[in-house]
C-alpha cells in the first residue's frame, strides 16, 4: 500500500509537518467520491467535518487516491511548467484549478501555498498551510449564498456547521485565528452590495465583508509574497 512516505521518496520531496499530521488524523478523508456523495456521505461528515469541508470552493485530495495527479504536476506531464517551479497539488476547486505546495519557494521551513490556475497565472495565497486554512475559513464567510455546501440550510444550521468545523480544526490553528473566527460566528448573517470594476453591482450574503476579509488577511497572515502572481510557464 502506498503511503505519504512512499510519495515523498518516489518524487523526492517532503510534505509539511502539518500536512502529515492532518493525514494521520484522517482530516484529509472526505469519503468515497461519486454521484451519491452529497446525499449519502456529506450528511455524516457535517458532524465532524474533515479539512475545509465548508471551505471556499475547495475539494481536498486524498494524496494516495490522487497520486497520479501529483505525478503529472511534479513531472510536468500535463502543464509546461518551468523547471524552476516545483509544485505538489493537494486540493482543487470546482473548475479544476489546483492548490499546491510551492516547494521551490520554501523559506525557514515554511512552504507557501499557491493557487495554480490551469488557464491563468499562479497566485501565492499564504506562507504556510496553517495560514492557508485560516484564510479559507475566512473566505467561506463572504459569499455563503453562492456556496452549495450551505444550500438550503437555515442560519441556525449554518452556525452549527461552522462550529462543528471549528471544533475539528482548532488544533491546526493559532489561538488568535480561533478567537477571530469565534467572534465572526457570533454575527448575524447579512446581505451586502458590492461594486464591480466595470461599474456594476452584485449582492452577497455572509458573515464577513470583502473589505474586512482583506484587512484581517493583511493583519494576520501577511508576508512579502502574499497575493503575488507569476507565470508558471516562464
């Protein structure tokens, strides 16, 4: 049976210690995928949510199940990635874009997390996995009406889901992160109207505005490469 250690040895890289801890704790297990996942698997997961079950448009990979996807990125089999970049995917969004460990940018033991768009530039989202988890938990509070995991749930049910998720994520966050999230979860869900760059408007329902999100990110997880973009083909 393949293990994380086998993957590390085969492709000559080392996972962050937090990722290994999450794997050992079975936090990367979202259950068996398939057409019946939402109706047969998801309801049971709500009680003890695995990693970022209610995150912001993200699906966590089981690294053993998706080892072929890891191989394709590591060995540049699908994308013409510049050899100077070394990335290991660990999650994807609904559009098939990837979230990766940016191994070539590791500094002082911190491995940045990058959003790897299959048809756009890459963007660095956090200096390490812990900060990325916190960012995802925050971002999931901005457009809760657009996120299908909350679809059809009452405000009371949503608050229960969020508290359940925080309970299973506490050991992987800092105390300051936990305090911020707990304060946000006491709010009432509200609707806000936002301006778009082309002069239009859109409405979103959540517990956090985009301006507040940006402020918290800049205050709590800022580092020199935060939100920088690069062309991974160059």
